[in-house]
C-alpha cells in the first residue's frame, strides 16, 4: 500500500530516479578553526540515510525496506539524516533496518533525525530553517529535525562537548551557516570529538607475540584513505580475534590525533564497518 506522502514543502525538487546524490561528509575540526557562528549539534551514532521523496538509501546506495506508517506525510523531496534510536544503540539500529522485509515492530522505536535538505541550493542556515519548519508541519513522530545551537566560540564548544560526552554522546558536529550542500568530504562540515575516528581496510594480520600458542591474532595491518599503512591492535576483543575478519574488510578505528610523521597516534579498533551503510 502506498503511504500518504506530503508535498515538497519548499525543500527542493520532487523525487526523480534520474537524480542521484553523494553525501556531504565531515572533516575533523582543528583548534586552528574558529567555531564562532557555526551551527552546532550532537554527533549522533546512527545510520546515515538519504530520503529521496519515495525511497531510503544508505550513503553507499543500498536500499532499505520500511513500514508505510514510518514515512506518513513525509515530503516528496530529498532529506539527509540518520536513523537513530538512542545513544549507544548503533548495532540495534543496524539489526532493525537491514532486514529484507521491514519489521513494523522494530521500526516503532526508530527516528529519522534530519539535518539537511541536499537539493535546496541555499546556505545551510536557510536550508535548516526551512526543513525545521516543514518537519514541524508534518507532525510525524518518526521524522525529527536535529536541534542546533549557534556556537559562541571555542569555550562554548568545549562546554557543549563535555556535556554531550557526559551523557554518553559521541561528540559534536559543526556546520558552516553560509555553505551550500556539496557531496564531498568538506571543511564546511566538521566533527568534534575527544578522540578522532576514521576507516581503514585490513591488508594483513599481525600475530600476538605475547601468546605461546601459534596463529593467535594480535592485530591488523591496515591502510587508511590517505594510503598510510599501520597496525591496529588495541581494542580487539576475543570474538573479533576468533572471527579473524577477511583481508579487505573495512574497519572503524579511533586515535588520539596525529604523530609528527602524520600517522594516527594509538589507533584502536572500534568495529567492523558495515558494507551496506
């Protein structure tokens, strides 16, 4: 049954199969960047999702099945956001939405947290004002805009970061109020965390030299997007060591800034990066 969708509500062109989109991706914030005037929000540990006006796609183009009640009244144009339940529930979100047939009960606790309208060719401050107004008009409890504050400076940024992390949040996002939506990794969108994270691909295994048994996994040799190769051994749990993910698997790792040689300091395994998000 086709859900009762709304109109485009001034958020850009309506759905067209010929119109594809690349996601705007965040860069890391550096202390040399003055955050004053940026739009600031909590960094949600959710599943990135593009709503096309008719369909849901992950940032890598995988289609998601959803119950019709979930999108009741949604606009017939593009939105960018994350499927989210609560802090620390990333794996639960994945389990709930990656099924071949949508589970109506599993989707009841999920929200689509919207932070942008990609096809609205206006500065972010205007895009955000319009999407906020549209979502308030729709009144669907599963469609929620991400709250933002205007950052007053580095001290305000540090205060908000501490507050968010004290309640179990990942960090903050900063958005340049004057920037257009650009489907690349951009300095107009910045993530702020006490520890940074990134993705890399496993290219070899590292044996655990502290164990008397042979063939015990001690870590991974990985290659990141910059082409740097290094070992990731911290954070590996027994289950991952036994699983021994195949060569070519993408992982997420966190690290404490860059060393003098430009390589990540103290890289630590976080999780296997899902192929379909």
